[in-house]
C-alpha cells in the first residue's frame, strides 16, 4: 500500500457504511452535548479529519464499520458518489476543529456545544434518513459553478437529470 492509497477517498462509497459511520458520529456528538464532556471532542475531531483524509482507512470507527459491521449486515451495498461524502466530512472536520478550539483554546463551552449540536443534527439526518446536509451543499455549489463538474461527473449527471425532470 502506497501513501497515495492511504490518503485517497473511496469513490463510490457504500451508503450503508456512510450511514453507520454517521450514526457513530451522531452518538458521540449527542453524548458530548448532553454530558458536556470536552474530552470527547478530540475523538470526534480526529474521526472527521481521518475520514476527510482517507475515508475509512485511518478512522478506527470507519474500519469497524467497513470491516466488521457492514459485512455482517443483511443489506445490499448501495453505491453512491464519494466526492459529496468527502465534502461532508470536511464540513464535519471544520465544525469539530472549531468546537475543539473554542472549548480548549478559549474556554467558550456554549459556542462549542452549539457547533457539536450542528454535527449531531447533520449526522442524525444522515444516519436515520439518508439525508446528507453536506452533500446537499456540495450539489448546490456544483449547480452554481463553485465546484466544477469534473470533481464529480456522476453528481453532475444526476443534478442535470434532476433539473430536467
């Protein structure tokens, strides 16, 4: 395995795996909000940064989901484009880094908890309803031309097909 293999993001992504990983992030986010345990933030932050950098490769929860849980579930893989999921991981990384800096760097617990609650909402929507807020933002940015269609041809084709329906 080369370094470029380690730091590549899967495309396509198994939606079953993505939803289970989101479920784990949701649980940690809501526990953090409910208990106000700041020591959970570095774990949540690492997970998003690891998944942004490499998909499940460097993420312990991603590894458990893809190698242990998903193979044992009776669900058929549903392959979806990877770039929107990577974008969503990036948003999660920004929010969790922000929350960590606010809490540990500036002792601003409430704003940090608000950012973590946003993560909890987004991760819950993904895990329970297969509704990815980050993916929706990605698609909007593609439609307005901020993200070039070459980043995700499958997304561009899907967006074009949806806009003509």
